[in-house]
C-alpha cells in the first residue's frame, strides 16, 4: 500500500477521533474496531490504487471492497436486513407506483446547464460508488412474473408491477428484476448488514485507473507511463479486446465497464484517457530518465488533480452555488494551500450519495440526445444509446459537440423523461424496457435508508410534524402532490428520503433543497478533508509545489476537451454552461493550459 508519514497515535486518542468522525458519519462496523495506525502505511508521494491509507489512523477506511459510510444507520424492519416498513407496520408502496404516480414526465430544457453536467456527475458517481454484486446475472423474474420466495434466491428483491400499471400491463409484464447488493455480515449479533463499495472512496479517477492493482494493470500500456490505447481513423481510442469484436458495447478494455454505459459517458472517460497519455508524453519529454512507473504515477497524479479542481471549482458551484460552497468551506478563495486535511475524517463514500443524490440528479437527463451535423440537429432516443457503442467512434464529433451544446432537463420540475421511466435497456424484440427510477428507488429500500425527517434532524433542520408544514416547504405548494403523498404514506414521518427531498424548495443559488444540499455538502467535505492527497492539501507527502498548484488552478474542463479533441476550433470557456454573452465561444489556443516546466525534475 502507498501512504504518508507515520503518525503515532495512542489508542485513547484514536478512539476519540473515531467518535469525532461518527458525529457526522456512521463508520462501518467492520473497520471501526480496527486500531491499526499509520505504521502499516509506507511513505509515498503517490496515492494507492484502492484508496487504502487515505486514513493513516484506520488504513482500510475508504478502501475499495469496504462498507460504505452512512449519514444515519439503516432503518431495516428487523434491525438487520429486512427492507423498511412504515410506522403502522405496513410495507412501503412499491417502487414502480412511486416512480409512475409521484414523478411526472416532462422535457422542459434548462437554459443554464449543458448536457455534460449530467454525464460528468455520472462519472463522479462511478468514481465514488459501485455497490458490490450489482453486475450479477441472477434472475428474480420468470415469464414476466415474480419468482415465489420459496423458489428464489435470498438476494432476490424484484419490483412488483401491478395488473393496472398504465404501461407494463399492456404487455403482461408483472415484474422487473432486482438483486440485492452484496453485504458484509456484522461482527456482532443483531447489527445491520453493511453494503460493500467496490469503488475506492475518493475522487481518484478510479473509473479510468481502476480500484485494484489488477484493474490498473489491465488498462496500462507499461511503456512511457501511458494507458492502453490505439490509433484508429486519426484518433486515440481505448483498446478493444479483439479486432473482430462486434458487440454493441464495443468490447473495450476498461477499468470500469460502467464508463461506457452510454456513448456520452464514454466521451467523458475518453477525455481523461487522452489527457493522461498527453501528460505522460509531456513528462517524458521533460524528464527523459524517468521510468515507466514514475511517468505513469506522475501523469495520474496530475490528471486526478485537474479532475478534482474541475469537480470542486467548476461543476459543483453549478449544483450547490459558489457562495454556499465558500461559506461551508467546500472551496476557498485565494492562491495558497488548504490546511483542512483531517487525519481522523472517515473518507468512505456515503451510501446516500450514490444511492439517493445521483439518482435524483438523473432528472436532468433528457429523453433524446441531440447531434449537430452540418448545421442540422438530429436525435437519438436515450434508451437506444444505453449500452450501445456502435456509433461512438464514427460519430464521436457529434457526441462531443452535443455534450456542450444541448441543454439538460430542468431539474426543478421534479420529473423524469419517459425514456428513463419506461424504456431503458429495451431489447429489440420488446416494446418496453426498464424503469430506471423504480430501480433506483428499489435500491434505496435495499439499502434501508432512514426516513426523511430523521435526515432533516441530522442536518440540523426542523422536523415536519404535519403534512401542511411539509407542503409549505415546496417551491410551489401543490394540493395534488400532497394528496398522493397522503395516499401512499400514513404519516409525514414515513416519507422516503428521496421522495420528500425531491420536492423541497431549492436554497438560494443551488439546484437542491436544504436536505439534499446537506447530504451533498457532507459527501464533498469528507472527500476533500479525508484525502491527504487532495490537490490543495499542503504539508503532505503527495503535496504539489506552489508552482505546480498554480498551474493546476489554471485548467478547465473546456481546456481538457480541447486537449482531447485537437481539431475543435472553438468552445465556450465554461463547458458546463451554454454559450452566452458572458460565456462566449473562444479559440482553444486562448484557454490557459499547464506550463509543464513546473514538473521539470
């Protein structure tokens, strides 16, 4: 494992530190009892692939393959693993009903955000979270019906679809497959199970570099510090397993196959792949005596730093609001190093981030993806592109341009596209596909997230005692929505976190209401203050020099996109926002880039 200087901490101080961390995060039980100190973390300038030793006090915290952190303990009906029930003991209304009846279908565009916002967030989500066991082929439905419990796997948690469903009933579909995430069994009796995060818990481009040495070795070229790639049709692409491969997923060699879920997510991945190899080439020109390993690690280190800067200073301000982020110490004004690294901060990813917040932000996804060809606009349905990479390379220019030209959906409508709710991963022989919103809601029940009011209390917000008080928190109080909520939930105390948080009025400058803002804030506070390799952290073994930090703060997503697509003539300075009077098109050559002389050894 790679790490930092040895920190001597006695057991008493360590115990106090873990208790301090738990004031915001529930530390996974499988590691909270560990008293390993920094002695097992060797000194290193470079972060480990699996995020081990992010915490030198408890080196396994945040490592891939460990349990998620939580803002609140799970709310399982039996206290261990049985999905939650409501206060009167009845089951929650099934996920498909919540998806279809509470969240409308709408395609209102948001004129302030470009499409790359939602796919950049998906990359962040993949970076921080990957529930173990999600890629199983286990089937919990047979002949479109739920397999009876006595015949099904214990991990089956299929989504029941009623005979009165307005869409699926027409095709006699009574079930959607869902398999419960893998868990670590508690070390003490009567303790809740813990879902396992297969991803490393920090912003380390693990979707590009992998979460283990095996993953990393699979995508490395082992020459010149570069990642595997090939030249085809004048461009650099991820390597394919075989030249004869003709699968719709493209059969690319990747550290995380989710990166190529859509051609749009593949484009984000390719931006950082090409950037890594560009950096490796530049470093080799500067330092001809560096080995492949040093070139790889330095290019990876710079690539991750640029990515972290873009996440915090360019992407998140559009979601949380720059002024809010400065107030809450998520970002800083000034040119120096940050001093907020906390060796006792649990860096593990919050299960609420990948399980609740990322699914909510998918409301930004439009049902059609636009292509801009020869001054004309053409469209593909979102579902037709899911898992389909056949057009990725031949139409890369169009996908690329679409990400910075097309608008996202307006998230404040609390709606999802008809594609997301009815047609995802539709087979050629089938008229409909999966309801991805229902799948996400089912996962929330699988994880047993606590109730909405409990999260409000945790965030220091007022609990709602009545439906009328909750309705007053809506941006636009709506009697119809309140009527449906009363129908599905016997008490305001029973509302799902996802459902209730989605209808809150956004706080000033943010896309999110106060509860979701709180969860976002805590995730990204932990991700920066719990990472001793965070690009702004000073005084650490992996810290950049002052000159290098200054260079990193020059970059932008627009600049990286120009690097990845050299024939691009112009781009708006802020790629997350559309072209406007304050965000005009500029030549790529005018955008600041790294002065690599800062890395001359």
